[in-house]
């Protein structure tokens, strides 16, 4: 009690450094850290914020309160009433219109490209699987992968028409897209199919009539193709009929002959066209015209006067003369 050795302690806001009191550090810590309390003999230090308390799609931000950690949702995310960060952008696969209005069925260089991208960065790969209808063919891989690192890079698929010989007129094919991902936001989302318009180049395929043939053997039925239909001997018409596939209508320019009737000088016997008889008849007779289903017969001449006799058959053979 009689010595100049009174005990002391630093006031609030100071900490004991050796034999003096030093003001506690009050400056803010770097983002993601907070400042702890000043102890009796230890200054207020910075400590890392607990990242386990961060909601998904958020990050720490600076705070005016140096003793607390503050977070905010990432860009394009908003905090929900439950305290989660929810994207402002709907998870989607964006599909742009085909690069050309219509592909040409007959031209292998006529193609259409369709560009795709995802709406925002995914947590896991987003895989888009492409299937097509039987009217079009996919040129290239059937899967596109959008990763967290390339999600904003546009990818494309290329398609061409299937060239068949069926008359379809201007028609279309469909592109179907399915989506899978370990990121639940993208898994199984629906994507509208894409329609690819196709310009046709075919008339109806020509078939040889029952009693005729296609002279060229295998007539094509593409626009501009020319074919000759020839009826069998004795069938009408006798001359070959030339038909052309018109690009303006997709029709042949004239009707294909049926070859169902007999040509002039022939008659139908059962299902066969038989040449009409042309031989001379006996004296006093001439040959009549051939019917559609009967041969030319001999009939008596009617031109002699009374008290006379015929001396020849019809002259010519098919005239009552």
C-alpha cells in the first residue's frame, strides 16, 4: 500500500500493448471477412466469414458493420421470401429460326441451320439431344453440350431434305429437341419442335398401262423429266404419248393414255385387240367395216341393175361397188 505500483487496465476501445494502451483497430476487413472483438491484450483481428451459410448463387459483399458478414445474390438472381437466390431468367434452351426459309429436296447443297443456346450459366452440363422426322436428315452430331464454361457460345445443327420420288408438294419436316442435365433447373425442360419447310420436285410416279410400256424403261418423275408412254400393238393411241413433269404444278402436262381401247383397224376379242380382216370377199360381196368387238364381215353388193350379174367382189374390197 505504500508503493507506487497501482494495478491498471485499458479503457474500452483499447488493448494493452506492453506498458501502454493502443487503440483497437476499427477499419473494415476485406470482403468475405469480419473484424472480431478487441481483447484485453490482443487487437481486433479479421476472420473469414462462414461460407457454409451462403445461399446457393450468392456471394459475400462489403458491410458498413465491420463485425458482421453480409451476402447478396449473384447478378440476375433475386432473394426469395425463403432466403434463397432465384434466377430472374427462366432456364431455357433458346432456339433461333432456321437460316433459310425453305430447303430444296433435290439439292444436296441446300441446307438449313438452326442455332441454339442456353438462357444462363448452368451448374452442370446441359445436353440437348436432336431427333428428326423422316422428311429431313441431320448433318452432324445428334447431341450438343452446353457446359458452365461455354454456355454462352451459340451452337448449331444443320439439316437437309431427304430426296425421295414421292409427290408431296411443298411439305415440311420436324426437329425435336430433348434436354437433360444434372442441374435440376434444366433437367427435362420442354423445347418446342422446329419446323423445316421443304420444296418438293416430284410428280406422281408414272406406271406403265396394263397394255403398254414406258419406252425409256425407267422414267423419272422429277421436275423436267420427259417420258414416252407407248400402247401395245393394236391399242389406241398407236403413236407414243410424250409427257413432261411440270415444276409449275407438280403434275404431268397431259394425261397418261390408258391403252384400254383398240386402234383403228382392230377389234376387241375377249381382252385382245385383233386386226380386222382385209381380204377380198367373193364375187358379188364386199367387206364391211370392223366393229369395236366384231371382225369385218362379207355382205352382198347392192349396186347391180336388174337382169345383170356381179363379175367381181367390192372394188375396193370394203366398198359396195
